[in-house]
C-alpha cells in the first residue's frame, strides 16, 4: 500500500458523567481521529491521548503535532506500507506510543478492509464476544458510588473497577463489598501511592480484590516488586508497561502478576498482541484496558480482548457508559458481553452526520 493522504480530525465528545481519577477529571473527551487514505482504500485510527499529559507524558495536541511533523511524513516515504512496516519505520522516533498506535491502527484498518478481513480474525480472536467490566470514577460520596455501581451491575457488567486515591480507598471498597457481596471487584490507583504506603494498601487484602492496578509511579518497577511482597492482593501494571520488553522486565522482577494490555499505551495492536503472548508464556493473565474510546477505538479493543490470554473482563464497556451518542453504531451490552465486530477492518465506520456534528477541526497532513 502507499499512503496518499492523512486527515487529522478532532472531535469533542461529552461524557455522560464526569470521570474522576487521581490525575484529574474528564468531562468532555477531546479525541484525535486519524484517517489514512491509501491506494487500497482508507482506514481509521483513534488516538487515545487525553487533553493533558497527566495519565502519561502524551497529550492530544502533542500527538497531533508529532504525527504531522514526523510520523506521517516518515510513513509517506514507504512504498509498500502495511501495519508491520509502521512500527519498523517509526522506531527511530522515541516515545509517542499513542500517536504511533493511532496511525498504525488506521493503516491496519485500511489494509484489512482491502483484504476483507476483520481485526478479530487478523489478531487471532478465539471467541465471538467478550465479557465486560466497567471502570468507576472517584465520587463525591459513598452513597453516590453505591448508586453508580448498582446501576452498572443492573446493566449486566461482570466486573467492577473502582478508581482509588489516598483518602478514597478502603472505605469505598468496604462499602461496595458490603452492599454487593462477592461481585468481581478490582481497584486502580493510577500511580497515586508511594512504596511507603505498603501497610496501608495491605488493608485492602481482606476484601478479596482481583487486583490492584498501578499503585506506584510509572518508573517504579522495583517499588511494585517490593509492594508485591507485602500486599496479598495481586499487583497489575498499566502505566509501567510500555512494550513487550518492559512487560518481560516487570514480570521477571516480580513487579506484577497480571497485566493491563492497553494498545494505545504500547504503540498499537501488534505490540499489544506480543505482550499478551509474552504474558501467556509466563502464565500471567491479561485483560484489555481502555481510554474512554469512541466506537472506533472500542471496536479494535474488543477484537483484542477476544484473544486467548485475555482471561479477565476488560475495561471494554458499552458505548452508553461513555457517550449518549457514539460516532459509530453503538456497542451494546448483551448478557454482560460485547460482540466482536466481524466486518472488514474495524467492522465499524463513523456515521457521517454524527461525525460532522462533533468535529471541531480537520487538518490534512501535506505529503510530499
Ligand atoms: O488507568 O485505566 C486507566 C481512563 C483514562 C485513562 C486511564 C484509565 C482509564 C480508565 C477507563 O480506567 C477505562 C475505560 O473504560 O475506557
Ligand atoms: Mg489504569
């Protein structure tokens, strides 16, 4: 394939409710969509970068900038482009995983649409639907949290993840356990703790959580290994895992026994699949993380979550958990599951009218 032009489109997607984490509150997702036009047809990728560089170093304006200045021009020079060539071509540019993931996904979508193959089939999906969890933000009060969790359980979600931070951890976990019994429950700290909090975090042990996600800083792999020796709850890493190499190191050091595979964070679906395979070889279960994606990003995440080692429910919630109106036909929960799309490529496309309604800017990247 040859890249003919790339469109960088920004859309504003109001969330159905504010989503609060230890690093900030999202109310409207400012999403960058990448549309790759090739001589074999077009493809879409969604960039997961948030507005501010607080979850990780990436942010949406930075992702758009690096794509326009460096990544897209490098790819435009490749005569026989496919998804595997994207990572190779972009390897000289350090970091910028979410920007790289977005363009690699767009190229893969174009390639698979042209070949008539779905993401699920290409990646190696083993099932036609995936069990879904939901990530529940920090709330103003425990009663408000119990209302929210009750609503998600009524909707059929099979696992609840609570965002935690110092001052909002043991009490909300205890309250959810007391009200909802032995529901599958886990927590995500988004790096809000220090290794000196080990004894405090061990107070979560009696609640039989599936895991605690990323309690310590992104670069504190040894700290997580030390914590794993103090706390009985399994440690799962999110932010720290940026590649198959960092996953191998974290596992070997005993820093985690479960991995959140988030394609955006590792540069795309090819690296995400490598991580899942590496984890399988080490007996480490994985699950598919999310970044409040629209239906475009969700389609690819659901395909990935259908791979064999994804044995825990992912943060692959239905469209209406995030957005009143999605830019694709909505993903709907059925019996706690989402169906893996079967059409060519992502299997979903933006609805043109809806897309226009939410678009805030469109930039064509000039290709020489
Ligand atoms: O840490 O997993 C995270 C959302 C934005 C940034 C980071 C995270 C999250 C979530 C929500 O937990 C996952 C989702 O439902 O998409
Ligand atoms: Mg996380």
